[in-house]
C-alpha cells in the first residue's frame, strides 16, 4: 500500500512525465501551442515545492529543464528566436522553483520553531509546578539530616548512610533550583561592572573543585577592558557554569584556559577545556533544554547561559579546538556600549 509521501511523489512524476510525453509527440504538429502547454509545468512544480520543499522544487524544475534541453538539441527544428524564448522560460521556471522552495523551507522552519517554543513553554510550566512541590520536602530532608549529622559521633555506623542522604538531598535541591530558575522570567539588574573582576571571582568559586580533580585553571585576561552595563550576578552564573563544565570535561592533570580580549567593539571571553570534545550528532542539541550527556544534572545549565547572554545583547558559541589539541572552546561575546 502506498503511503502519503509515495503517493505525492508519484503524482508529481506522473504530471511531469505526462506533460513531457504530450509535448514530445506534438513537437511537429502542434509546436505553436507549446508555450501554452509549458505553463502547465507550474502545476507539478508548485506541488513539489509545497510537498517536498526546496529539494523537491529544484528536482522538479531540473527534470523539466533536462527534458527540454534534450528536446531542443536533438529534435527541435524551429527558429532560433523560439529556442531563445524557451531558454528564457526555463530560467524563469527554475527561478520560481528556487523562490517557492526557499519560501516553503522558511515556513517549515518557522512552524518547527513555533512548535518547539510551545512545547518548551508547556514543559516549563509543568516543571515549575513540580519543582515548587519538591522544594519544601527537600529542604526539610537536607536540614534535618544535617542537624542529626552534627550530633552523631564520628564512629557512628549510620553516619555514612546519613551523609549520603544529606548529599543527595542537596543535589536534588540544586536541580530543583535550576528548574525554578529556568521557569522564572529572566529579569536583569544592570549596573556598570568590571568583567575581569567577575571572571576572577568566578574562578575563585570553582578553584576548589578544580584542585579536587587536579585541574589547573590558567587565566589570560586583558587589562584594558572597559566597564560594561550588565547584571554581575547573572554573568557570574554564566562563567561559573562554563568553567564547571570545562573542569568536569577535562581529565586529571589538564589545564582549563580562560581568556578575555577587546575585539572589534566586543569583549570576547574564551573558556577552553581539553576533554573528549562534543560528538557531531550532539552539537545541534547542546543549547536545547534538558539535553545532557552527564550522569548528574538535568541539562539546563547551557540554555541558561545562552538566555543570560542573549538578554545582555551578546552571543555564545562553541567550536572544536584546533587539531591536534582535544576539547572545545566556549566563546562569550559582549557588545561594548
């Protein structure tokens, strides 16, 4: 049984083939009607663009063009002026195919983007409700377990189990905090701030984590960066998140680099790790909410980074380090007012 896609493809092929055969068999007897017949080629062309997008419209127009080129050079004995007129019509046909295909592709992208935004909005509302319900009991579990731990002796056989409960409650509390942060509207508290100071404070916060994993953080910060109007706490959140990811991605003994430069009216901050890198099939999803390759976490860190930078009018991107150096570099670019 034919599926819908096969039926649509068959319809386009049959229309082009039928028109081409009819024009071919009337090439001597009714060639003066061919300009009218050629107008019917727009029917399969429009259908191909509507059903299959840019690729479909170009394949359809290419097939029609190929047929006419073979017809003209092999069998056509008409006037040169008529040949030129056909060439002009074929150019116009391919131009229409290109425009229709591009318009259809843009419509598809807009539809997918709208659907994605609607899905994310629904997910955000659901998560917000769940996170609110989880927050109070998690805070209670972490708080009470910590109070009991403080009163337990160091040699108590239950201390290790209670420590696990406390750590896991803290981890879940942190995840709930991320979910609430993602669902909440992003409001910036802007003030003039020094980017270098924010970066240095962020490095100080993650330094203990780096030392625990035997990772060195090396900074190469420009000394002539002007103050920017930004939200210092939000920007610190960005750098802590990116530095944490770089530390977690790098194997022990490696170095994480963070640099800043004044470049073409922008402050550009690069954070480079030496981990295994990002697989090609995962790259397009890196900034997708709830996408993560880690065992821990829920995949909201990088989308929060992207949202914060976008709210400041900046950009964030990532790219592979130049071979043979492993790992990736995340780049934050902030416009200087």
